[in-house]
C-alpha cells in the first residue's frame, strides 16, 4: 500500500513538472500589442492642500495589433484613474489620466496599475509630490 501511494505521488509530481516546463517554453506572440508610456512617473512638486492635481500619462501602441486597456486601478481611494476605453491601433496613442485629491498634507507617492492585452500586460505608473497646508506658502 505504501509503495502504491509513493508511486502515485511521484507520478503526479512528474505531471506537474512537465506542465510547468511546457508553460515556460511557450513562444511569445510576436503580433501582440505593446504599450510604451512617454513617462511612468510624474512629480507634481508642491501643491496646495484641498486642490485636486491631475496628470495625463500618454502611451503609444508599438505592437502590431490593437491595444486594449482592460483596467486601471489606483493604490488608494485618494487617486482616481481614467483611461482610453477604445482599442488603440498600432502606432496610435492613448492616455491614462490620474487625479490625486490632495486632502492630506505632506509628501505622497501613489501608484496606478494599468492592465492591458499587451506583451507587457501590467505597467505601474507613479504620482508623487508634496501637499502643503492651505495656509502655508508653496
């Protein structure tokens, strides 16, 4: 009985190892879209407290098929992303706009994770700056 159980465990281990190897050597899709942002970090510098700050990141589809952004999510509720909803044709540009509400004073770094059907399917964009209290000069 012990030999039977041991044999089953070894057989299953071989199946999982073979499956893992097959996934590693799968060829990349050369025709897949590719997303290339002009820049991935924006520094607002000093901004006044209570004043929303918005930046529009631009990107280009450098691949060979249409690029579709499936989602853009912020690292917290204080940042709201918007993005190009229509498919972006090869060679064309799109955007991801992020607005930080600047309610709390002090330095900040926030991120927006962009998911798409591109080869580089996940890109993280960053917003940073320093929120000055409303009664303090910039």
